[in-house]
C-alpha cells in the first residue's frame, strides 16, 4: 500500500487497484459514454484517412482503443475549474474537453480555421476557454507544465486541479521524477495520469520500465492506483476518488491506466513489434465502445436509437473533414504572428 510520508488522512490511499464504486449507470449515462467515445473513435479514423490522402502532414498520433481513459476522467473532473495538459496523442483530450471538431481537424490539415491558425498541427493546439493547455511533442513535458498549472491553482486558491497525462514511455523521463518531488513537497493539486498503452513507441513496457509505474511516487509520499483503462466505469470511479483526495488538500495523486492502442505509435509506424492476433484479441474482448453498446442493448435500447447516435457522430466528423479541406491555408503574413522575436537577433 502506498502511504503518505507527510500527513495522516482518514482517506484510504493507493492500494494498487480501484474497484468500481459508481452507482448503476442509467441509460442516459450509457448513451453519453457511447457518444463521447464514439466521437473520438470516428474522428481519429477520419484523421487517419486524411493522413493517408496526404492532407495531414508531419506526425499524427491516434488514440484509437484508449477512449475510455480520457472519457472517464473528463466525466469526473470539474470542467469549470480544472485544467488539462497532455502529450502529443492529444486529439481525444481536445474533443473530451469540448473543443470544436472543426477547429481541431482544420489544424491537423494546416488550415486557417484551425485552433492555431494552421501553424501548430497535430501536436500544438490550445484552448484557454476550455482550460486545455495543449498537447506537447516533448516527451514528459506535460508533467512539467502540469506541475506549473498545479502551482497556479494553489497560488490562486481557486479549487482547481491540474490533470497531467503522460504515456508509459514518458514516465521514465527524468523530469517526471523532478515533478513528483516538487508536487509532493509543495502539496500541489495535480493528478498525474499515466496512459500505459503497453508500448512506448515500439518497445514493450515490460522491456523498458522496471517496477510498477503507479508506485513510482511512493518515495515522495504520493499515493497511486492501477486502473483498468479499458473500462470507462473503472476509470471514472478511480478519477473521482483521486480528485476528491487532491481537493481535500492532500497533494498529488497518480493513476496508471492500463489501456491499449490499436494503431501504431504514429501513422508512420507499421507496429510490427506485436502480432495481429494480439491486437485482434483486444478489439474483440476489451473494446470500450463495444462494451457500452452491449450494455445499451442489454437494457433494451433499440438498435435504431444506437444507429441515430452513430449517424449523428458520422455527420459531425464528416463536417469537420469538409471544413478542414475548405478552410484556406494561412496567409504568408501569419509567419510573423504569435512568435517572439528578439530585437538583438
């Protein structure tokens, strides 16, 4: 069991895994989960299609398979106070926090209608209005920025929590250990989320990471939990527990989400380091969206209702692709906006 070295608390700290303590979901709950995760899935599939057509350049990291993680955590957070920062696998986090699919897709295609006016691409989008502080291409950078956001919340006493996502590969970065130390030392209100999709780029976590990732904070007195990241209910329950702990003034918390990505590390990765059978097995037995669809059907929701949701999501995603292709490319003058130029240069 992870225990705190600094304070006593009646709240149980990290025991290694979380049991689902959420009440029985209603049909409306299930519909929302289904809709939110399906939007991410279909958006990412469309992004992959546009990449294959040459309409998206550079790097493009898809979130297909991991939808339950960001959906469950977003359902538990306070979207009026909490802030979010993540790594380069970031399109899903933007959608989950309410950013416009049109603006996201337009940014992917490098168009003026994008969130960074076409100059940032897949890994550099930001929304002050939705309290989303970006996806970041530097591995592990989200933890450093997240610690800064946590410091801001504490300094302002605004009751918010910083939620900093990272991958299993990023958890081995030195700056992550430094952030754990500072966050624990200063009791920062921050939730560190490790999205352990089993492969840091092309290397299995079993070959790259010693020990158990959620326990990396024990030396600093940070509790942690290991969570089934393919089960949106488990994710939400764990996130609520962690956020309650943090809002109680107890400092940071770590959640390690065991999840799985169906595609390669990026669109340029053929993912030959794992078998087709492994991926197919996960899709068949553990898919988070299929699980919710099955629950809806078990509760007697008619197939026509589910198809209406599918149709609505398809329309939203197709509209975003159309918008992205019709939006003009940035004017050449945009080269000189949103940058800092030193007078001494």
